[in-house]
């Protein structure tokens, strides 16, 4: 995993607010290379070990409701590039065309199988494919849909210096965000004005303290949060 030259970054990222974080990461080239090496090796091993789970989930999803096994929503990753994320489908087909981009508690679009896999975060394990492809990394800012990225402040754009992550400290702290959104009259507005800034505070703090050991620590915290 390598940083682009400053002058090769997208114009919207070439600002003073991003430069502070760029200079921090530029000094950690070895950690960035180690991060990518770990991503490739760990995701490959986990995909092989979890292949029976993938098969069981695929069968359960297909038997529960019509539609594809994976939900391929467009998200934003490193340098503002768009990609289609791999997530086991937990909602009815084309759910994004019949509601908001965020999911609230008790969302009627969630299938029976979907409730189970969401409870144990099993819909996220298919993102191992994205990690292996390099569109995501194990630990980093969760990938947002384009319409939410449009609301990023200049400083928030710094999170796009690295690939989007499967997990993060922000994800752990906001694991129950659906309860806040469920109580909101306008979930999208609440997410943009309250949840997103809160998450970004954690994401930017982690970017300043970026390191391979910190990534491993967050991964263990994620496992603990899911078990709890």
C-alpha cells in the first residue's frame, strides 16, 4: 500500500487540512507496506477457512427471498474512487430504491435471514473479497455512499488517503447507531449532521496515530464487541 505523490491526489484533497495527515502517513511507509501484506495474507487465509460459512449463508439467503446473494452497493474508497462493495444481502432485493441509504431498527426491508446475519455482523465477512482486491483494508474508515461523501468537510477528506476499512474504532463506538436513527424523523439528516461528524472525530484521531499494531488492537476490539 503506497501513498500517491501529493500533486497526484484529487484536487479536492490537495488542501491544508489534508496535508497534515498526508505528512504523517508519508513518514510511515513501512507500516503501510506491512498493512497491505497483512491484508492480502489474512484475507486469503480467512476466505479459505470461511468458505463453508459463505456457502451456508448463500443458500440461506437464496431460500429466504428472491434476489442475488451479494448486495453490491456503490461506495467510496481511497482517493475518492468508487467501487461496489461485497455484502451478503440482508434486505429485500432493490431495498435501496425503497428507502433511505441508512438502516434503522425494525426496518421492514430486512429479511428473516438478514436479521440473523446482521445481528452477528455476518453480512460484513464477504468484504474479505474487497480486502483481497485492495479496494478495502481490514482497519480503516468505513466506506460511505457517494451522497454522504459529498458532505465531507475538507478535513474529513483526509480519511480517503487510505482504503476504506471493514472495521474501525468508530464502527465499534457507533455499533448501535440504528437506535439513534430509528428515533429520528429524518434518518438521512440525522446521519449527516450527528452520526457522521461523530464517527469522523474517531477516524481522524486514528489516522494521526496510524500504525500496524494499532490496527491489530482494533481488530481484537471488534471481535470482542461482536461477541458482547
